[in-house]
């Protein structure tokens, strides 16, 4: 007889960890959490900069997806790494705590109010979820929580290069912003991070570790879900394989909550017979529910960098090597301070280069190294330097996720379609010109030897630069979106329920109709919290 649980959560990332925690702790439910990746305890995952060493050297904690060839990017295949570990993206990301802005959620609400059984997604109804989760060490006011499990704090170290960047952007006319999650997003300043005294605070650490002795929680790692069991129009269980390859069936008397991320969630829906009918038939999959929007509407924040060589030994180059690494490690062990306490992304800004008073169109991070891709490194020698990594906040381009086959072991076919909409390329060019001027603005300009990329600042040159270097900012979203009742492409209703199927909800970033204007880890956790409330009947 199959094991039975009150609820089954598929995917222990940012959203799934929060949803699981709330169902177990608040709802007193017996929950099974199935996670395809590994345990989150590892020294390089715990320390803020360690993840970049894992990312550059290859690691079991990442699963690398490669897109189909992108004609608009000179035929390149985009690499899209995703977390393969408990805590998901929160365990392997840059840790920036950014919620987006109130207008993001007003936009969702305008879309979702077209449901017969709608609930509000407007900012006043979303803010309490963020506050409940947040344990901010600096702010405690109408916008921030201070007693939540997710520790949020200022960077443990701020490099001089980051300070020069902040001052240079101010000299360009942008205000200093002490809180990107405050009343206004616009301006330049310093991120807050999901970090506590030198240690990463992932969703796994914050929400799952405190429940490790709770008998109502069962976590199974390296469990590869094959499909969701659907009987008589209701999700009743899950089929998965353990790390040995043995197949198991588990059932639920309650709900299945899918939170496998915007690339895998649509894959699992389609393998379960939920998706575009003709696409499913082409792979020999029986159609349970024709949902043409599954895998469509893929959105991501594209990023491109302006890179400069410094005229002195500034920044973080070589700080993870040799005696520098030993010295930094000793400083952290002895004092709890130093360069190991930062991801290296301390400073950022949100700007609109065309209309500064309007809502920001671009986010940018100051990275105190020469941040170059493999092709660039063939012609540009590494040295001390600085990069301004620019992100388009509200891209118009849309991609898709499709099945490669009906074999659950096969990776999905991903088409991010970066910059396919000419409006996105136009905005990228505007942003590159703005941040190229930042490199020429004091005090940052005083520390620059030369800009090494891009060199050709014409429209044609910048377009070619984008085609050659644009990449994901690791924020895929929207592939199983919530939408109005009359929207044929809406996979979910406003209560995060899969249309046409009872007992099945989606709570990760694939559920969003429009990508938020900022990093997506905090919004994913909010979605997990809100979904749990819906399951428990608290909304």
C-alpha cells in the first residue's frame, strides 16, 4: 500500500521550503517534501562568496540547462544554471533581498481580478507575507518585519570599488537610496542580503532546519519526480524515483503543491498529461487536460556588463587564491569580518535612463572584478577591474519550455528568447550608454585604466555586444502563469490552482503572470507562504 500524506510538495526550493514549513508548523499537517537535489550543508554554500567558486568550477549543487540555439544571439545556446540542492536558488544565489515594487503586484491584481473566485494580489495584501517571513536586523517599520525566520541584514563587508560606484551614480544625478524595499525603488545604494554573521540564510536553513525533529515532516532528497498521479480529475499522488533508481508511489488526501521552478514545473505538468494537447500527443503522452499555456510565457531578466580594467589593485580579483585566501579565511575565523562575509555584489542601483522620475527600467550591480565570459577571456586578459552588470527589469521578450521527449530523465527544451523583442534591445543600448558614462564619472573614473567592453558605442556596436554576451540573470518565471478566467493561456486561477484539476497548486515563480522588477528569491518565498495560506483556508 502506498504511503499517504496530508500534502505532498514537489521541489524544496525557496517557495517549496516556505510552503512546507507553514503547512507543517501552522497547519499541523503531515507533509512529504520531494527534492531532486542534494543536502544544503556544505562550507562553500554557507559562506557568501563560496557559491561562485562552485559555479565556476562545476558542482553537483547546480544543474546546467542549455537553451536551444538563439538566432537573435548569433546562434548561441544560453546556459541557465539552476540550484540542485535543498533551498534551491536561495542556497546558490547572490543573496540580494529584493521584493520588486508595489506596482508589480498591482499589475498582477489587475490581471487576476478577472477570476470569478478572485482574491486580491494588490500590494497591501502581499506585504504582510513579506513581513511575516522577514527577520530584518536593521529595519522594523510598516514595510519590514524583524522577527521572521529569514534573516536579512546589511553586507558584512563593502569594498572601496562599491563605494566609488555609489558615489559616481550619485554624481550622475541619482539619489542615494538606503532601502531598495522602501517607499521608492529608484536610486543607488547597498543591497541587504539573506545573511547572518558570515553565513548564508537559505530557505532551507530558515524554514526547514527548525523542523528537522518534527514528526510531521518527511524530506526525501535526490528524489526525481516522474509524474503527478491524476484520478478522476484530481491530483492524488506522485510517482518518483529515489537515488538508486527505484520507483515509488506516494499519495495524498489533501493537495499536491508543485514548486520545481519555472523550467521544471512545466516539464512535470506536461509529463503528467497537463499541457498543450498537440505537443503532448507528439510525445505519446495521454492528454489529461489541454492547457495551452503550460511552458509558454517564459520570462527572465537578461543582463549585459560594462567591464573596465583598474589602474591599481582594487576589488576582489585573486582574493580567493593563495595567501589572499588564507588571510581572508583567518580574518573571518578570528573576527567574523572581512571579504568572506560578502558575495561581492554589495552596491546596486535602480534607474531609468530615459525618464529618471519614472519607475526604473534597469537594475545594475557593481562587481569589483572584470566579469567576462569564456569568449571574452580569449582576447581580454584578466586583471584588477570593475564590472557594472546591467539587468533589464521588465523585458518584453517571451520564450517557452517544451518537452524533449516523454522520458522524465531528459532535460526540457528551453527557448529564453532574450532580446527577441526589439524594444528590449533598444532599452539595453540605453542602459549600456548610461553605465559607460558611470565609468567616466568620478570618483570611479579615477580608478579606471580603460574600459575593455564594450568598445564600439555605436548602435550597431552595442547591438553586437549584446548579441555576444547577454545572459540570464538566473530569474526564469511565468511558465505556468496565473491569469483571468477568459485567458486561454492561463494555467492557474488567482488561488494558484491548476485549471481543470482539483487538488493541484503551483507556488513557484512559474506562477507569476509578469516578472517582478527585481531579484526573484524574496517573491518566490512570498508565493510559498501565500500558497500555504490558500491550502489551509486562511485566505
